[in-house]
C-alpha cells in the first residue's frame, strides 16, 4: 500500500461478556435504540460499510442507512462492501439486491460472477488483501469506511494495525457458553506479547449500556 487509504472506523455491539452473537453465531440484537441511531449516523457519514461473508451468511444484513431513525427520508447511500474471498455470498443475499451501491471484494483468483451492477475488487491469495482493498477504495475517492464485523474481519483489521477509531457498545446482559463468538476471532493469542494494544479507552453511558471508544496506536499507513 502506498499509504493512501480511507479512515477506518470499527463499530460493533457486544454483550457484557464480550460476545458478538448467540450460540453458534445466531444473530443477537445487542444495540439499544440510542445505539442504533448512533450507528446509523456513522453509516450515513461513511463512504462504505464493510462486513465479512460470515456475517452475510449468518445475518443476511441489508447494511443500509435507516434514514427514518435519523428523522430523514433519504440521503447518499454508503457502499455495502463484503469481504468474500471465494465468492460464497448467496445469490439471494440482501447485499446483492441492487438497492444500494455494492462492492464484493474477493481473492484474486475467485471465479464467481456477481449480478450486473455489483462492483468488484480482486486481490489477495487465499483471503482478500485488506491493504490492497483500502488502496483501491482510496482511488475510488472513499475517505471513510465503517467496519462492522464479524469476529474474523475485526481481527484482521486490528491485527493489521488498520483501525483508526473503534467504538464498542456493551449491552447490559451476558450470553456465555462456548460457541457464541467473541468480539475478535482470528489467530490464537498465546501471551501478552501477542495482544493488540487498544490505547486509552473512554467509556460513557449510552441508554442502558456503555459505549467504549479507543484509537489503537501503531496503525499502518496514513488515512487520507
Ligand atoms: N454484534 C455485532 O456488532 C456484529 C456485527 C457483525 C457481525 N456479528 C456477528 O459476527 C458473526 C460472524 O462473524 P464471523 O467471524 O463468522 O464472520 P465475518 O468476520 O463476518 O466473516 C469472516 C469471513 O470473511 C472472509 N474474509 C475475506 N477476507 C478476509 C480477511 N482479510 N480477513 C478476515 N476475513 C476475511 C473469510 O471467508 P472466506 O475466506 O470464505 O472469504 C472469513 O471467514 C455472526 O454471528 C454475526 O451475527 C455481530
């Protein structure tokens, strides 16, 4: 990457014990009403909203701005961006419904064809090359993207040092168990040396939960 990339915001919601979803990855609606409005404001201010294909398969999200929550009838729609190395996004997925600009990011050799109108980034061996994708988005004029998950994608962005600011809403309940995904997936962390520094964390009450904000140090490349 030549250092040009959009600003990368991360946002997600977790239970008090740090789970992104229910057992086996079943979708959990963790945001309260105040948090939903906050997330819609960030989506509306971003050029793209990013998720992994795991989230598409588990949740089938629309990734659209719900303008009515912002008291508006409409506005500029951010791109829906799916990291899908092997082209596993189902044909009937909401992100392929053509209702908002959409970009599918695949590995370089992925043969899958997507419906007309769906834009494409190809790069990376095995998995989508995140830095290549961010450089491509910068070339398209993207200034800010919002990465919403899930656990694998969040891990990749944090471990690559590509997160400029993260907000995590903590819902006031616990999930527990062994199969509910935690905030971060990715490689195992064997010791303190392999942890990801978060930098100073601020916390503020939001509805019945808590909003954490932090900007991890040591990010790679400079945002535009
Ligand atoms: N609470 C929240 O805020 C929130 C938000 C979003 C999702 N979720 C939850 O998160 C869960 C899904 O998380 P997940 O970890 O299974 O899936 P995910 O992070 O959404 O997607 C992971 C997949 O993305 C693909 N990918 C492509 N390039 C990648 C890269 N460079 N780095 C990482 N992944 C890449 C990989 O599949 P390929 O190799 O096949 O491409 C990978 O398996 C669901 O339970 C969902 O409900 C919660």
